[in-house]
């Protein structure tokens, strides 16, 4: 359903399908009691969770392990003024199970940054919302 012939709310399945199409999103979390946003590459897990691969010593891991965060990804076309945006809200946890860590090292996201030791962070897709913007004249 389009509102004002421009916006359309996306259902959960459509949001997850769109998330799987893009390699980069943004983690929204709290750092020193202030909002923080960090762009990261990611992939979707087989359980539809958002998976990140990062350094175990990163400030991000320390800030988000065990807390609720938001994750946002989008695809926009400025020329046509169209695109979509999806927001996932859920608890972020560092993957500590050795078998799961090994599985993700083979099939999970690969960090775009060189890492000596990598850890995986899983963001549960507890709440998934999205919207599509149709450009003018489309």
C-alpha cells in the first residue's frame, strides 16, 4: 500500500529480501551515553539474523555485546528519488560457541578490514520495519 502515492510500508519478508541484496549497513548504538552510528559490512544468517565480522578488541564489540541495537541498510537512487530503507532492532551478541564461530568463519560475512582474529556479532531480527519510496513520475 502506498501512502500519498510515494511511500509504501514493507512487510518483514520483503525487508529481509532487500537486506540480503546489499553488503553495507549501519549499526546504531549508544557510546558514552550518546547515539553512535557505524557503517559495517554484513550478511544475513540462515536464521535471518544480521551478522557482522569484526575485531574482538573493537570499541563496537564492547559497546554492543548483550544490548539492544538498531541496524539500518538502504538502497537509494538520487536521480529517480527512489529507494528503500530497512531497520532491524534486536539484541546484539558476540558468537562464543566454537562450532558456530567455525561455521561462520567459513560461511559468514568477511570483514572488509584486515583482521588478525575475527569475532562474529549476531543482531537478532526481533523487530523489522521498512519502507519504499517511489520516485516522482515512477
